[in-house]
C-alpha cells in the first residue's frame, strides 16, 4: 500500500480517487449487448453465453432436477451455516416492517402511506472465481419478506453449463421463483427487457463487474429501476495506536481479494501502526489462494497517516466508503460522527466479514462514493410507498377553499373547478 503522510485538505479529492476504467469503450460494448438481447431475445443469450462464458447450453432456466441434484452436493455443515445466516438476515429485515400511520392533517382530511411490494424483481449473482451465494440470501430474503411475487435470479454458468450447487441450494432455500444460466451485461438486459424464457422485471438488484454495473445504469435510463449505482467493492478503516495490526491487515485483505479493481483505504493516527499493518499485509497476503488478485488490488490502495481522529473521520466522510471499520479506542463515539458510509463495523472484534455473511445486516451497499446519498439495500428497497388521502364533507369544506385559492393563483382553473363543483354539491 502507498503511504501518504498528513495530506493537505486541498489534495484529498485527488488522493481518494477510485480506480478509473475506459468508460467510452465500456459504454459502447454494453450498449451493443443490450441491443442484441432486446432484438434477438433468447438467441442472443445463447450466443453471448458461449462467447463470454464458454458454455453451450440448451436451456436457460435451471430445472427442478438440477436444483435437487445440487442440494445433495452441498456439505451439511455449510447448509447449517447458510441456514443460520438466513435466520439472522430474516430477523433483521423482518424488524424493518412499518405500521401504517394515519394522520388527520385537519378535521376531515386523512392522509397515510402504505408499503406495497414490487411484484417482479431481478437478482444478479456473480459467478466465476467467487460465486457469491451469500448475496442470494441478502437479496431474496427481503424480497420474500416484502411480498414480491416473482424473484428472478440470473447467474453465469460454468463451462459445463451448470451453476454452482451452493447458489442453487441457497436460492431454493429462500424462495427464488426462477433461476437462469446467464451472466454479465446480457443477464441485466434479459431481466430489463424480458425474453422468451426470462420474465421482464421491474427492478434489478445485485453486484457485478464493470460490465454489469454499466448495463444496470443504461437500463435504468430506459425505465427499469436498479438498487443503486455501484462500482468495485471497497473498504476503509479508521485506526489509532491502540489498534491490532493483524486485524487491520486481515480486514484490508478480505476486501482486496474480491477483485483487482477493489480498493482498500486506511486512515491512521500512528505512523508506527501503519508500518506494522504494512508488514502484516505482506505476510498474510502470501497465505491467500487469491494472492495475485489481492496484490494487484493493493497497488491502487493507500494508507493515510493523519494527525488526529477528527481528521481521519473527516477524510473517511469525504471518501464515503462502502464498508467502514472503526478500530480505535472509543470506537462507538467515532461511529456516530460518520455521515457517509454504506455499513459501519464498530470495534476491533467486528470484522467486515460478519456483515458480509451472517450478522443480519445487508451486504448490498453503495460503492464509488454513492454512500453520500444512497442507503444499504433493505426491506424498503423491495417496496413502493403509496400515499393515500380521504376527505369527508367537513374536510372538503375546510380544505376546499384553500385549494381553490391556490389553484386560481397558479391559473389552473380546472384544478379549482374540481373542488368547486364538489363544494357546490355538498354545500359550502
């Protein structure tokens, strides 16, 4: 990791910059894929799956026989771990349900808001070197709790045309209604437009590489909702001289191993601690199966030595990390000064891995600085909020003249008439 000591505030923006990709090539490539799927449907999906995944498949939807066979291939200990995580995630998201509260804004005028499920949702689950079955839990559980009727899951197949058994087991466990062997930008296109085999969905969730992210952003411009704008995964850590270097190094590496485009950032008040952490990172990375990927990620990562915790907090809020781990004394006090972060992990005994898998919080988080304005995926993400209002005769008499006056002032006479004709009917 590159070490930067006491950077001037005017340089923060440049120093905290995320890795950048060649956007024009990416944009045009993804646009071509979307157009092919829109015009050719399943035919394009079969061709693109062979091209990008090296798999020749005869059908896109995973059969029930394939699912049942996969369930038998999953280790019992892993099944128990997934079930325990599912219970925690369900408990946390179940608690997010809201009561309907009616408000009488004036006598005879009642207003309220009610949550209604998004009927058809799409879930994208990356495959490849790290099939993220944990993301199935994070997305399908709240979708089910919200009451979505159709939960479509797309994930890339292996070269033999199969889907990782753990993904299939998890999807079956949490009530996914359809599992499809398709990945990349083409999967996003299929869920956005619909094809002969894959239903059109109203909102698409899930992480992915730069092509998936770009595809989500492009279909969002055409009317399909997405969970949030996203980029590569990232973590920031705030530390001081009391922090355990081995813990920090492990947390940095747990994020760096996601991919070569992941970014890890350390804000620390102690130069000695930064040296300890760098030493630990070099030692621990050699033990990782994905060490080459982690090492490449570390090249675009930085450790900032700052003068005090206040500065560390300010830099972290400027960066707006997806994950933020606080490894300091008085970590709870530090946590409540955070204004921009996707998810916060408080104290040295709270690794990011806990939230990634099983604590109960959702791990689908805003990245690339989007945490300044976007929230973590929650039960609300799978619902629409519809407002209602109801007027009695008394309410109409009280509210009507107010509306008439305002509508007339805006020169919207039909709006005024819609009230006046009712007032004339019931009597003013």
